[in-house]
C-alpha cells in the first residue's frame, strides 16, 4: 500500500528536526559526548528517588537512574523501555498480522492520539465516517480539521455495514479518508462489535480504500462474552490505526496511551506528536513502565480481568436498578464498557427533561443529543455511567429519572 497517499496536505512535508531524527540525542547523553542538544543537566535535578506502594502491598522503587530518565527529554515515540514492553503486549493480545511492520507510539492518552491522527491524515473536505452516535470529542476534533463527517447508523450489533456502504457510495464526490469506531464497549451505546461485523466493515475499508481508526479504551471491559480480537487483528493490508489508553486500566491521571499502526504511518504521526508536545511525559512513562515490569505482562492482563469483574458487578447493579425503576419507561441492553444507554419510550427528546428535571434534582446524566453531530437535534436516549455507582446512588438516581419521565409524559399527554 502507498502510505504517502493517505497523509493530509498539511502533514505531507512535515519532517523531524535534525536532532530528533538522528535519535542520537538520548543515546549519547549518558556518555557525556552529547554536545549538541539543550538537555537539562541531571546533576541539577531536584528529585533523586521515588517509592510507590501498589495495592497488592508490593513496593516500586524508582532508582536515581530512572528518575533521570523521568525528568529528561526523550524520543517522540516514548521511552525505549516502555515501547519495548508495549510492542509484545499488542502482539500477544491482538495478534495483528505482520506485527514486525508496525510500530508503537506512546501518546498522552487517546484524545491526544486521536488529535494527532486527525492532523496527520485529514485534509479539509475529506469524508470521515463515524457512528451515528459517538464520543463527542470526536465531533469537535473533526470539525476543527474541517472533515466532512458522515454519521452511519447501527443496530443492536453496532455499525451496519450495509449503511456504511450506502454512505460510501454517496460520498463519491470527495476522498473517503477514514472511519472512526470504538470496537469494544462503545461510548455511548456499550455495544461490542462481533468479529463478523468487524470483518464486514474491514472488507469495506479494503474495497473503498479508507483507513480505520479504532479507539479502544474499553477493550478489557467486556462482561458476558469476550471478543478479544479487534480491527488490528484483521488488518492484513496495514490500514488500521489502533488507539489504546491506560486511562481505564492504570488511571486517567497518568495521561498515557499508545498508537499501533504501520511504521510509515507511525513515523508521520510521531512528527505531529513532536510538534505538539515533544513526547508524552517521561515521568508518567517511567512509573507506568516500572508498574508493568512489577506486575508482568500476565499480571497486568490479570489485573484488568479482575477489575472487569468488579465493573461487571456495578453494571449488574445498574441493570437491577433500571429493572426496578425504569421498566415500561425505558429500553436498554446489557452493555460492555462503562455506560448504560437508555432509550426513553414515548418521548422524542429528553434534553429539556434532563436539564430541567434531573439536573435540578441533583441527578447528572448525559442527554443523547450530546452524542450526535448536531447536538440541537432531538434524541430519546440517555447515557448513564455506572463506573462509580453505589447501590444507594443508582437506586435514588433511577427513582428521580423515573419521576422525571412520568412528569414529562404527563405534560405531553395531560389527563382529561
Ligand atoms: N475515546 C473514547 C471513546 C473515550 O470514551 C474516552 C474517555 N472517556 C477517550 C477517548 C479519552 O481517553 P483518554 O483519557 O485516554 O484521553
């Protein structure tokens, strides 16, 4: 595949500066022979060592040498120690074809990853296909690069390939550049795509020659049956750009994620990344890398599976409370991820109700219109996050919601 043909007009000529592109900078500063770059002198760093205590009682000692890495500049794709841990992890979890032709780039979380992808690939006017209802940051981002967003509706199994084909056919007056999709535990619908659905969508990407950006923060949060593969696992042609994050596994505050894609794509993404932030924080990268070493790859995967069991209990608590309070008022499906996606019956739009009746009674939930390209459009959906609920909060919350819906229905059809 001709990787160059996918880059945005603005990124085509981007190049790394001499210093960064030689990759000598980091490798030589230790020897004292680096007289080229403006690195701060580690002898003057105010921190020397650190100790973290894990929730299993183990202690992480961050040595003086690592503190020097943590407080120093690094390479735009990340500290080598972390990159060399992530590459085999992607290979083991997702088994992508031709992993040796791909590269991992450490980012400051998936929002940052999505941002550099948009800048690197989208030329104003390019068509970008997105789920009809999706993570609102994506709308803002795509608008900022003047993409032509095309919403594609789904069913209970996620985005419908027949409607994607229809949308592609209708977009023949421009370049269909990429599809953005959340494959597991979608935000907001909670749907995990089956492998068959992924295959159908992937074959359209090959047929119509577009890239797939899979943004997958909820990969580990699958509860009833697990789809362990992803678009990257199917990617024989090198057209998938995968975005991972540690936000839902280690913690959102580490602000770390990673992109996996074909090397020419990652090299171009790296330039965009270097332009914006040089690289993700080495401080976070050192701590994350040491944590991964301490847990071991298997231990990290095990930790995520254990956490998924705890999130499943919260999900089931939310489902029970929904059955108790919202039966007959709303419809929903058992979700993966962190969100219960409620469809309010007999109401065309819930925005006013959520703002005027729920917020005012202290219940914070997200009206479905927030997930549409045009958030002024009506939507009967509500997104409820169950990641931090307690029995009491969800019970009271759904009681308030039930009352609000009943009041709204009465207003719509007052008794005679
Ligand atoms: N993408 C999706 C689909 C998300 O749901 C979120 C978090 N809510 C993000 C990206 C942002 O993740 P990060 O913290 O890694 O930037």
